[in-house]
C-alpha cells in the first residue's frame, strides 16, 4: 500500500487534490472536480460509481462526496481536517497497521473564503460483499457441515479482527456489519476490508476501553435473521480470545444484550421484552 509521499498535490479551479502519482493525471482531477461541483447539497455523504478512463476499457471506482455541515458543526469543521482528508489519513494508518482498506486513489477539498465547502475521496472498488451478505450465503443447511464450519470460522476470524483493531488503539466511528466487506478468494480464509473510515480515531489503547464497547454494540444491534444467538456468542469468543465464557466475560455478554435491547427499542421501536432470538430476527 502507498504512503503519504506517493500522493502529489494538484490544483483544479477552487479544488485542491492529492492524487496517487502512479494512477492519476490532471484530466482525472478535472473530472473529479466537475463531479464534486454537480452534487446537490446533502446532510449525508454521497457515494457514486466512477469509471475511468471514460472509454471502453474503464476501471471502476467509488467516489464519496462530503458536504459542509451547518449550524454549530460548521464551526467545528474550521478546526479540523475535512472528512476526505481524515478518510485518507486513517486509511494510510490502518494499512500500515496491517488492516485491509480500500486504496485511496485521490482526495480533494474545495474551500470558499478559506472555509471548507465540500470534499471528496476516490477509492478502488472492492471485489467483495458486506459481512451480512457474505454470512447469509453460509446460512444453515442440513447436512452441509463444510458450510457450517466455514461460517463458524469466519465469525471467529471477524471477532479476532475487531479485537486486534481495538488492541492497536483504533475505534471506528460507525462499526456496523455493513461497513465491513469480505473478499472470498479463499473461502477458508476470507479477507475483511474496513470501510468508511472518515470517523475512525486512533488513541493510546488504554484510552479506548469504553469506546470498544460502543463498537461492539454497533455491531450487535443490527438484526440479522440468518445469524443465531450462538453465532453472536462465537463472534464474541473470538473477540475475547477465549474458548469458553468465564464470569467476567458473561458480564460483558449480559451488558451487551441489555444495551442491544435498549437501542433496538429506542431506534427501531421493537418490543425489548421479547426473547433475544426474536428481537434480532427482523427489523420490526
């Protein structure tokens, strides 16, 4: 993976770009600036397909456009990097730490009167699928022991990945299962990609203890009908690096269930008193 010195600055109108030297040119920067200018304001980032070069032999990328925030949040943005730059820097840091992230091809910032107006980041397309989709293919099938074992192994590996992420001091801003992609060139050893890292933070590991629990809650809150309670516990065992649960581990599991019930009620309006299996079987 490249480092910061592999990106060169480039100016296009009111846009400042940093382009991966071996994969970009000024024509691409002009096209990216035009894409960024055309987008209608949105509170949420916009993810667009981007093909380059514009001929029959194109490569597929994803373009993410961040718009300026309003109200008090606008003043906060004056004191920190744009989301596109944070995305790029955290991608470099995660890659250097041994994690898989989409390769950033370019990122750009547009400022008006010195104030951040919007920013964008162009990344390679990952040939994979979100974790929920990957696991749904491995749903229980009577007599298919190989598929069951593959699912169990993937859940343990996923838990171990999140633990290593936390042990190195990283905390994801939105660690939901759909923000992790899986490439399956080797079905027995799936490759996990961490996505949407513009809100990922890096701290001394001892400062992340409470933030780790927030990430675990984000992952656990998503209802996945094809994921059983045993599957969720298998992930947690991988995260905790244990073969079986002790007293301390059970306390974490009980806390996680209680907070998951609370969040499902607050956000999705689900009755929190039903069985946990039923609670997590559907969105409603």
